[in-house]
C-alpha cells in the first residue's frame, strides 16, 4: 500500500517584493505553486497511489478569487476518475480562507472536522487516518491529546498541522513534542506547517514533507512531497519526491582573489555556471548571490550591488538563458587592510577613519539620518520596504548599528580610490 503525504501547498500564493525587480520572471513565479500542485496530482496518478494526504495550508489566507478553488476542484476530479481518495486537513492559512468555508469539493475529498479530532477508516487497506483541522488561524493549543486511540492491527496515520518543538522560526500553532507523538501509538505522523523536509524514522515514523514549491529566497532547495510505502501496519519506506517547477538557491562566492569588480563578476559567473550544471536541465533557478572573503576589490564593490547584479545577470543569460535568474547580489566581503594599517598611513584616509570612528555616537548625525530614512521609507512601495533586512534595521531605530557596519566598507572604498 502506498500513499502521498504533502503539506503547505499555498496554492496561488501571492508574490511579495518582486516589484523591485522589473526583470523578474513574474509569470513563472506567479503560477509556480499551481504548477507544482498539478505535478503532485500527475505523480499520484502515475504511481497509482491508494490515497493522498494534505496536512494543512492548501490555500494561502483570505483569498476571494474562486479560480484558485476551482483549479483545486478540477485536480481533485482527476484523482476521483482514477479512484484516488484525498484526506485534507485545514491549517492556519486555510482557516483564514473564504474558500475553505464555501467551496464545494468532489466526494473523493474528505475534510477533517475542526470541532474535534476524527477518524477516517479505509477497511480494504486496514488504514485509519486521524486528524483535526484548524477552526481559527490562531490555534495555539496542543491538539494531540484529543486525537483518538490507535486502531489495533491497522496502520494508524495521524495528520497534524503543528509547530513541533525545536522550530522556533515557525509560528507556534498547535505545538507539541516528539515524545508526545511517539506515545500516541500511531505508526505514521503526517505533519504540516514547517516548510523544510524533516524525517524521524522508526516506530512511529514522523515526517514533515516541507512545502510543495519554494516561493522566495527563504525557501531554498528541492521541494515536494513524501511517497510512503507500508506493508500491513508497518511503514516500509518514506521517499522524497520532487514536484517543484522553479528552485531557489543561495550561492556564496569567495572573491578573495578578485582585484576588481570585473574579476569578482567573473568569479560569480563561474560559480553560476557550476550551479546550473548541477541542477536538472529543465528546472529554472532563482539565485541570491553573496560575495564573501577579504578581497582587494572590497572598496570598489561597496555600494555597487546594482551594477554588479546587472553584470551578473548578463552572465547568467549567457550561461543558461531564461532558465537562470539572479534575484539579488549581496556584498558581504571584508577589507584586506585592518583599521590599524589604515591609521598608520598618516594621510587623509587615516584622518577620515578617525572622524568616522565616533560617527555611531554622533546624535546630530543620527538624527539627520532618521529624517532622511523616514522620507525614504514613506516613498518606497510597501512590499519593498517590508522585505529588506537593512530597512528592518532602520525601522527598528538601530541607526548606530547601521553606521558601525557601513564605516569599514566606506573607508575601504575611499582607500581603494587613492
């Protein structure tokens, strides 16, 4: 007996922050979650699985466009025609969705209730699926104690949308512990909510499949679902199956050997070519590049991320055409010269270093920066203003930290121009 375990599909999830990139492949990104879901359904048909489990967050919040729900119903119709049942649990994002409450689904789709934990029995397979949907997004109580006792001699599958212990980066919805899940007596826990794949094999097997499709640079690497094979009440294997249609990557490039921006750009191009060669040929890539290392080019690179990105984009187009898109270039290099060596120069650069050493404590300067940044934030589109870590520092009022982090690069830029 085999079934697919998926979660966190976020069907037709909106694009955030891409208005800052006129060269972004917006159409490809806009349809990525839908295309990945279609791939999941096709995989279920090709593998002739016995059923599909979706462990929460099928949708992505308060959607009012019923085309999303109609598309989901159409895909469920494909599974119905093949005799494949679907067991759907609503997570925190589904609880916010208009479609969750109002959309009629084909009769092969079985939805776990939100008022209590319930069990769906598959007598021909001797499988019992236990689960409880979220009634509201802010479901912060532990739901596991209310799950039914296991059915003896059957394969018991617990379906749960949860912020499991150890995942502090994820909102604490329906929190629980591994020990609590193991004590329940089920053979498999089909979890959702955490967007990274994680597997705890054994008795029971506990798993997050991760989300179905990476949607931004925080969701890197291959994405998909889990194909579970069982014999009787024993889980035999859990296999990752990838259905994503676009893959996000973080690429760190050491440019210590670069003497100039041009040489740094060439090093990035070589690293991009290697990355493209490692990935499936038909799969588009969205990459954030970080330049690292103590580089003689540090001063020239400072403040020129836009120019560097344009040069890198040109190389990416030559390497892989439309298949490779550079989302951002981050300069995280260091100056090869220490502050002590700059001070020993005894020239205008040394004098500037002495002046800037106190800049972070200069309240007049900091007040002027606050005014300038307030004006900047007021003019920026909201999705850009809220999507930049640098602007988060500004918004939090940590301008002294900003000055301290900027001064070394500024000095390196001045020194390199000497």
